[in-house]
C-alpha cells in the first residue's frame, strides 16, 4: 500500500497529465478505498493544489459563471472561428439544421455560405440576423422569453415549436463539458430548450473550445451518450479525447 505522500504525488502527476482525476480509478490503481482517495483530494484542495468535483478532482475550477454575450465573443475568438469553419463543412445541400445560442453559434452563422437551399431553426436572435442576409437560407426563429446574456429566446413557446420540427443536425454550444456530468449551461431554462433541440435532431454536434472541458454550469443539458460529435481545438487533453471516443463520440480537433 502506498503512503499518503506517494498517493498525493501520483494524484498530482495524473492531474497534470489529464487535467482531472477520478476517485474510482485512483482507488483501483492505488488499492485503497474510495474514502481514502476522497480524504486525499480534500487535503490537496485545502492546500489549493486542485478543485474537488463530483467523483474526482480538477486542475481548474470546474464551475463556470455566466457572462454577457459581447464579453464572451472576445474569448478564444480565433479558436471559435476555426471550430465554426469545421462545423460549417458538415452542412449538406438542401439541409435542415438547428443552431442553438452562444458565441460559437454566431461564429458558425458567419461561416455559413450555402450555394443551395438551407433551412435553419434557431433560438438565437444574432444568428437569425446574420443568416437573414443569405438568399439561400430560410430561417425559422423560435419565440419566447428573451435571455439578454445570450441574445436568444427560451421558454415553453420555443419548446413547443420544436415538438413539430425534425432536422438532420443540431449544432450546440455549451458552457461546460464534463465526463461525469455531461453537457451543461449556466441557465436551467436554456438547458431545457437544448434538450428539446436534441430530441428534434438526428445527430448533435457540440462546438466547444478546450477551455470548456472539465467545466460545469448550473443547468444540465444531457449526458455524453446523447451526443455524437464534438469539435474543439488542440488544447484538449489526449486523455479526454480518448475517453470521449471510448463513449462512441467522434472528436474533430482544429489546429492553428
């Protein structure tokens, strides 16, 4: 059995390599109980060497705060443009898609230049306005309560329209992706709307730069087994990519 110092060294080494650790994996690897590992994580958190999460620990604070859309648009803007371009390449001729809200979704709207007809269902006002200038794009704008921080609508009216919609792809932006919790956003109402969008699409493609990995918002959208594809940048850890791929998720990594 390893000493407490040896356990802490191994935990911090794994944390440095992957950005997160899992209680069950650590207990199996070190042949100690889950209770012992949780005590180790508590001690390391007290020393400000990690952040405890549900079922493990993280190198960075896993809880995300909401920010105004104008501020979020400036964060990792180049990476979002690259991710958006890769997403736009997935759209086919005469396609019908759903675009959710967020700055990655606005970047996607700016990357879309269809030569043939495209139908877009969206909750985002800025996405609808961006696409309204395209001759070949038909936009169905969802209605409901305005959420100013994301320039989008949400609520029962938007959800009701989605009951009558069937599209090929949902492009979804999130505030956090966590292996255990899944996809999250900072708004419970927006999370509920995103759930309805997932039900209305054949596949769900998540656009998320690597800063969203290991983060959590208040509202849970879905678990990872409900999505099919993630597009992100090369800041994502190889270990997290492997975990996603083991869950059957295709991962596209854009590089500068």
